[in-house]
């Protein structure tokens, strides 16, 4: 009974779906009308083509919403694992506290967001995040890729063109 109107589960789910689509649509329109293009996932979708030509707006929107859902899920899993990992090591907590206090002296308030340039240069925080993603990856399998024409050497091993490889997700972002 997909639309049992006596059960609030279905109406709540439909509202949530509409809200998520609204978020995706607003972000898409804001980004599409941005006069200063950025290089991000959406920029690749704007340039992507399939067998019938450029991707249509609805297809880009659907992919964008998938990115939002996927990014939210993996981010929350990683942060949960990070907190668990750090909570078990008092010395690591102390060292992270010192690194963060040094980097963000005088910053307060719930509206404050750390600058990307600063966060990228926090070696202990980044090493801890990478270790969490290595030990407890959010994806149970690696992301499959096909070796391009001409083959490819990876970590000293040669793989001929057309071979399918699977790499841990972390290796794709390092």
C-alpha cells in the first residue's frame, strides 16, 4: 500500500522527498546562474554527454540529489567513526586539541566555519581522518575503474588497457 493516507509514514516520506528535491533544485539553479564557474562535481555534469548529447536538466538534478544523499551518508559515517576512534585515545585527543586551538585562536560561535586553507594544513587532524577512512571505510568495496588505452603503471605494477581495477575509496581523494 504505497500511498496509505492513514499512515503518516508515507506522507512524511513524500514531504521529505519534495524537500530534498527543492534543495537540489535551488542549488542547481544557483550554480547554473553563477557567473564565476567552479571546478566541482556539478561542473563535470554540466559538461557531460551521453549517447544522445548533453545531459538534460532533470538528469543533472537527479545526479546532484544522488551526490547530496551519498555525500551526507558517507560524511556522517566517517564523522561517527572519527569520534569513536578519537574517543578511545586520550593522548590523541590532547594532541588534536592543541593543534585545533593553535589553528583557531579566538574563533567562537555557532556561525563560525573553519577556512578550508587552514583545515588543509592541520597534519594531525588530516592524518587521523585518513586513518579512520583507511581502517573503517564508508564503502565496503572499492570503486571500479577501467585502465585506459595504453595501460597504466600503479605503485610499480603494470596493468594493460581494459583491465578492471578496484581501488579503496580513500586512495581516490589523497
